[in-house]
C-alpha cells in the first residue's frame, strides 16, 4: 500500500570560523587538554564571531542544503528551526531565516527541545508532510551556545560549541515498505521531573535575564544511555530492522563515552558511529545535522543507507529517528 514518505533531498552545515582549543580554555579556567579529552573526547570547538547570530548560522546551513537538493528557497513551504539560543525572545528566529531566504509563503517556527531539538523538529516536519499540509520542509538545527556559557565554570564551558546544520525534506508517494527512502519511524519522549538537571538559570518570566547553562553532569550521564537505548529499541521495533541493519548511527554529539556506551548497549558496532564531538564539541540541536553533513561530505553517507539518529537534552527530552538516505 503506497504512502507519503518524507525523503531527505539534501543536507548542509556551517561552522563559525573561530576555533577554540582545549589549550585556549586552559588559559581561562582550571583545566587541561588531557583532562577534557579523557572525560569528553573533545579537542576543539567553533565559536561564533561577535555579531554572528543564530539566524546567520541557520541561513548558511539552509543555503547549502538547498543547493545540494537542487531546489530554490521558494520551493520550501515549511521551516522548522531547532534552537535553544534564538536571536531574541520573539519573533521566532525561523522567521528571520525565512525572510533572509526570500520566502514569503508557508510557515516558519522554532522548536525548543534543547539537544533533542533536531530530532523533535525532524519528527514534526515528517508528520506535517505526511498529512499533506506541506510539500517541502527545511529542518534546521542552529546554536550559539557560547552566548549562554559561564566561562568560569569548567564543568560546562569546555563541553559546548556553536554551529548549524540543515536538511531538506520532500513529501514523496512511495511503496509504504521498509525499503522506502525517507523517514521510516520516530519516537519522542520527555520527563519534566528532571528539568533541574540541565537548564539555564534565567529567562524572561523568571529572572528577566538570559542566564547561564547549568548541568548536573553525573545525573545527565546516568540517564542518557538508558533513555536513549530504550527509545532506539522502540523506534526500530515497528520497522522490522535491528541494530545490525543500521548503516550509520548519527547520535547527538554530547560526550564520547555516552556515544560509545549507547552503541554497546544496543549492540551496534563502533565503526558505524558518526562521531564529530572531537572537533565540534556539543552543538546542541545542531550536532546531528552537522554530523550528517560531515558523513555526507567525506563520502561515508550514500543513497540507500539506513541512518539512525538519536538525542537527549534538557527537560529531559529524548528521541530517535530512523531514515533511509
């Protein structure tokens, strides 16, 4: 029986020019290159330039994705931007991207699920396209986390970076079988009981300030592998596929130990992990599309490959998406 699938037509990415090394950080806080690498796997991260906005990063990512999709911006009728670092409280940063791309129709809005944002945005766009309400969507993850870091807190400032990535989705009528291209399954979860484990200590209705990122690292790590593994199993279950069938595991790039621990728990070979945390650090909602873009550019990601994406972020929120490239 035929059905509408959200097919990934192309991807793009953008990283700010400035690179901050672990040695640079060691001049700012009590840390070292060895300490950071051992605990996180991170060596470098990119930092947005003064005046470089989340919308600028999103636009650059979107333009590359559109070019690779061989589409004009006016072909897009839905934009969903996953971000926790918008240009301003309102309007949504997605509408700034929409305007910069010259799109005057359809809808554009932000999705806030912290590091899970891209997975939530991808699943949301998929449902809009399958319903027939829209035909083509830009799904973007873009962040300037450097703007909400406490650069005196070595437990958090060493973990994050800035950047953006995007994919173009197109609704296509396919056969309705597991070998179809496009998004095959998704699962989303949240549990607000843990909202104080990874959060920003400011906001318009609380402090009237932007605030800084705060994290209880051990608690986040403790929940991450279990929550992510369970949602991956649930996502695969309905498709008939197992971890052995996955060509590429493209996880949220939070921490090397979390990525490797999750892969072991679901029985996935470490050779199948697309890992960019070493060079990008944690770019929150941008990390999955940036990793997709890296795998595409280096030739690993090919048409027909089965791709498993997952993330967990503040809230807690977590989720997974299975797609055939």
